[in-house]
């Protein structure tokens, strides 16, 4: 694998990224919590973009993958700022965002903060507001007390070492919730969700579909798909969904002219 390039954000964080040139609007992949840009979905989409001649960007948030910083020190606001920095510095014009899990939440924050730079959206097991609705809501009194008093609590993970959840992560998450206030998504949106996902319940996808406001939103449920959403059929569905959103962007441009 080629070495990544690096971008230094206004906050001084060194963000690793891979970028391939191609047609606009480009596609930007936003990874999940404690994930990185070397995952199956990111690499599959990169290869798809190369084959179809589409510009593509994948990157690591600070504290993730090959970027600077410690994972434990980060929070939703930091990672959303990293994504905004990468899109602002490395892309031109509106982009189609593909957000996986936490990346789905980040993509919704970007749609709210910089709508002029978002051409469309595809989310995969989107996890909006998970620090509050999943983590904090799922803590028992002992865990809540430990978090408040010591500043952190350890949660078991199906993907390796336990997650260390910090008080900063929870408190910062409350400043970036997207399911409490109106959420406008004025472009084509495709929400993808597996029915066997143990990390993000189907009800989250249904709530997001019901809550967001936009002219062209669809939710596709895949029976038996888990949170990884990375088997060949799921990967093909992701690519087809991105292709569909890109086609809608083209149709809208044609109609405008």
C-alpha cells in the first residue's frame, strides 16, 4: 500500500489521507468510531471510484489509524472538525459523503454545518447521537458514577480491546446531537442498515428517516446484514447507492440549466 499524504488542520492535528483524482462531484468516505481508512468498505469504494473515474477521498480522524493524536483524547466535535478540514482543504465543490456508523453522524453534522459542500449522502448503519442514546443511556448507575468521578469507563468491544469511554466524549457529544432539532437534508440521501446489526439497532435508522427533512430520502434494510456491512452483496449495494445519488445530482444540475 502506498504511504498516505498528510494534512495539518487549523487545530494542529496531522490527518492522514489517500486521494485519487476523477470526475466531480467527488466521493468522501467517513469511517466509524475507532475505525480507520484501511477498512473493507473504504478500500472497496476507492477501487470502485478508480474504475468509474470518480474523485475519491478517504482519511483518518485524529486519534485513528495513521493520523496524529490518541484515540482516548478525541470526541465527536474534534472528529467532525477533522472531516470538515479534510473536505475544505482537499476537495472542490459539493461532494457525496459516505458515512459508516459514527461516520454517518459526522456526515449529518457536515450537512448541517456546510450544506453548500454536500451534494448527496449515503450512510451505512448510521449512528447519530450514539454517545447519548446508546452509551450514556445504557450505563448503569455504577458506570455513570465512575465516568463522572474518574473521567472514564471501560466498555467491552466485539472488535478487540475494551473501549475507554471518556467523560469528554459524552459531554461533547451532547453539543453535537442531530436528532433533537430539525435536520434538513436537501439532497438525495440513501440510508443503508442491516437487520442483524448488534451495534446500531434498526430503530435508529427508522428514527433518522422519520426525523430528517428532505426531498429524496430512502432507507434500505438488508436482512441478516451485521454492523460490518462488508460482504459482497452489501458492498455492491453501497456502490449502487452512491451511483444512484450521483445520478440524481447530475439530473438536478441538468434541470437547473
